[in-house]
C-alpha cells in the first residue's frame, strides 16, 4: 500500500500546467482531471498515437467507419494534458471543416457514430463558434438523412445500435449546446424505454423472442430475466435478435450485442457529468448489460466477452461501478485503452483509480499502467 502523502507527491511531480481549481467540468473530461494522470505508459501512448494521426482535413460524419472523430478527440485530450497548441489547432480546424461541408449526406447511423465526438473534442479545447452550434443543431433536428429521418427522430424510433449511437451523439450535442430541455428529453426517453412501457414512438423488430416480456418490450431486459433456463437479464433484445431468434445456447454470429452498448455508455458518461446520471437506472441496467455478456455467458459458453473496438467501454464501466473488468486484459496489446466507433480513451479514467483509497502498486494498478 502506497501512503497517501507519497501517492500525492508522485502525482504532483507529473502535473501539467493547468491549475485544478481553475478548470470546469467538461463533457468528456477536463484539463483538471487530466493533470492528475501521468502522461506516460501504454495507456497514454494509445491516446498520443491517435492524436498524432488525427488529420483535420478528413473530418466527416458521412463515413460510419471513419476513425477521424475519435482521433480528433484524442488530439483534444493531448492538448488538455500537455498544452501543445498544434493539437488544439487540429480540433478547431476539423470543426471548421465540418461546418464548411454543411449537409453531410449518408445515413443517420453514420451521423450517430461520428457527430457527438467532435462536440466532445470542441468542448474540451474550449471552442464554441456559433457556426458549429448551428451545424450541430441541423444535424440533430433539421437535416434529413437518405431515409428521411433526422438524427433525433431516428433515436426516438430505434432501441438498438442505431438508437444507442444516436443517444450518445445527441447527449453530447445537447450538452455542448447547453440545451438542458432537449438533453433531459433524450435522457428521459431512454429511461422510459428501459423501464417500460416504451414510448409510442419506439419501433421494435417483429422478432421479440429475446424479450422477457414480448407484451412489454424494453431496450434492456429487466433484472432477474430468465427464459427457458437461460439468463437474459441485461440483454439488449433488439440487437441480440440479429444473431438469430431465441435459442439456448445463444447464437453468436454478430457483434451487435456489444455495439448496442457503445452509444449508451457514451451517453451515460456525458449525462452523469451534467447531473443527469443514468448509471443506476433500472437496477444498474448498463452494468447488467455488461455482466450478462462479459461474465455470465462468457463463463457458460465462451466467446462472449468484449473484444476489439468494444473493449474501450470497460474502463468507463469500471469507473462508474467500481468493477475490475479492465484488469483481465493486457494493457499494452489489447484495445482496452483505445477507442470504439464513437468514443474511448480509457486513460482518462485513471485519475479515479490513482486517488482511490485502496490504491496498490500491483500488476493491474493504474500506476503500473501509467508507469511501465
């Protein structure tokens, strides 16, 4: 056990030139929080590598597979930790390029995966041009995609990975715009769809076999849900059905059961930092959604735990629920400290571990990850 006084002294040696008391709470993180985390080690190096790769000329929300949004977010994080101006310039230039492009085209799934992350990055570097605010409003509520839906309309309809990514981006957009009314509305819609009965706008797929109660379908199955001997507590039914109809053992043919959580975890962090937390909603629904895959089904069947670009969520889940899912991964070869389709960079969560009362310098501690 490292004494508190020594722990604090070690961290203060590595503090960036941002006075903690002078920083506000940002949408994703803040300079004050980042100043407490050592800027070294494999977790930090993942952020730095992406920040260096970020190219503002490639800023887009029309390509659902583009990593530019998360790379620009990494650039914002590096600027906030180091003060190196070139990284902030990447963010502001990317934002200006998005505004110059105007209507993006493509589908709302692409808009949902990509847009909110640029808002998080702009907020972190303190960039709030009126033209970007107008552009974000247009993306959320005005422009129609190729299916004739706005991003907000799509979110209100689809309780799956589409709507989940929409939830994440809309939470970031409305928090950035300081639109408390809309922010509360998108939060309340998710809560009602999780606890049931779902609002009339919600459209579930016809295959309701993964719902514990097809007469009362929900975004996430309620606590204690078991069907034909199979635990489906915490499952996202409208994405699980894309693996096939209900069966025991469960079919595992897609990754949508994990992707359905990415936008919800992003939204949960943003909302929590706005005083509108959802981590505890419906018997900790988001924790249960992780546990059924990461623990229950992984133990019973194998092949269900987070892998690839879904790993980024686990440090944020660990921070929210004081769990230790991240410790099962190799910090320097797995993608635990990287990004997903819409957000990431779990390095930013290390401050809560470094200052925990039970901090220890073992092989999975925050300090060993920061100082290899």
